[in-house]
C-alpha cells in the first residue's frame, strides 16, 4: 500500500517537526508505517499528535500517534502483514486479540517514532463503557502485575475506570489509562502517597503542580516485574502559558514552531515518575477534534 495524499502531507509535517529537534527522519522508517495505515489519513475524524519527551530514553526521537479507521480493523494484524513489527511468541503478541475477543473495543490508535519505527497500539473503550480491572486480569496474556497491583488500584478508586490500554511491543510493557479519575487522586497528599507506595522518589514541586492540575493518569506495567514501572499525570490545554509549570527548554523550543493543521492548537503535557526519576513529555496535536480521546 502506498502513501495517500493525507499520509504524504503528514510525512512532510513530520520531517518539518523532526528538523526542529535535530532528529533524523528516515523515510525507510516512516513511510512503511504511514503506508500500512494510509487510508486512515483520508478520514476527517482521524486524530494525529506529535510527541517529544525529556530523559535519556527519549533523546533523539520524535513520536507520532494517530487513531485508526475503520475502528473495528485489527491494527496489529495489519502491522504484522506489512512487516513493520516482528512476529513474537511473547504474550505481548496475543494481548490485543485477547482484548478484542473479550471487551467492547471502541477504536484503536498507533504510536511510532521517526527513528524507532512502530511502537504501540492503543485500544480505546467508549467513555460511557469504562472497563473494570478484574476483566483485564481475566485475560491470560495480560501481565500478572496488573492483578498484583489490584489492591492499589482499588484503594484509590481506579479499579473500574479503565479507558485505554496501550501495548508497547518493543519494550513489552502495558499502559493502563484511567478516565474519570477521582478528584482526590490529584490532591498533593494522595499523589505523594501513591508514589511512595509504588516505590518512587519524592516528587518535585513542579511535578506536584502539574499533578494538581491533571485530568488523567496512567501506569506502566510489564511481564518481567511485579511493580508499577511508571506513573504519569497529564494536563490538557490549548494555551501552554496557563500551565502551572515551566516547560522544559527542549520542549519549549519544539512547541514554538511545530506544525499543526486547523485553526486551533491543543496540547497534552505530562510528567512521568520512573525509577530513573521524573521526565516530561508534550503532545502537540497536528489534527484533533473536540471530544476525541487524548493519548496522554
């Protein structure tokens, strides 16, 4: 499948955005991903976002994520058939089909890097059909760490608020995104308690400021560890000047010139807590529509 006009337009925008960061945007990496899902970029409802992040793991990379159409299509099978991700016997390779077979999936999203290539698939549930963790735990290919942290999620009122599951194929991890998060989860005392209980270092004042203004959070879990590997809090805004924190310099440089389509801009700014410390990330929406789910 070749690039459509919409895919070609996005490819050009990605090259412009990568140039701002001094990141090499390889056509051999980007074109196969865009070609695999080319028809989705001709759909008016497709949401597209560019993401940059601080921290050693993210230096030298620009990520792009987009929703796919039609919603019922299996994006992992398409990725395999087009050779943009390798086949694997690891449970990560069967998780999406297990979710699709048991849960009411509303739509999907794709995440790839202009350097690293295909990375993640997001599975979205309808806003009025949030899922319970107990249902996820029942999937045989789901990491045991999801069940192992069940008491934690229940204690903070998150056990029935799952809105999105993200599957990271290269890193073999799963992101569980919570919607309609109880307001107390964004209070300073609760943030500190959640991080302390998860074994993370004390948060900075900047992180707490962002956490207090957050609309959502997600956790990262894996098949290789019983612990929560990462917790992220995110704020959505159309004006970065209203955020209660200063942007990291590399992110500030990016947002000043990153391309976007349409009359309005939208950003999602997040802070993640990991064993190596805090790092920040920003999504700048290239295409978006009111009411669309944010990738965080």
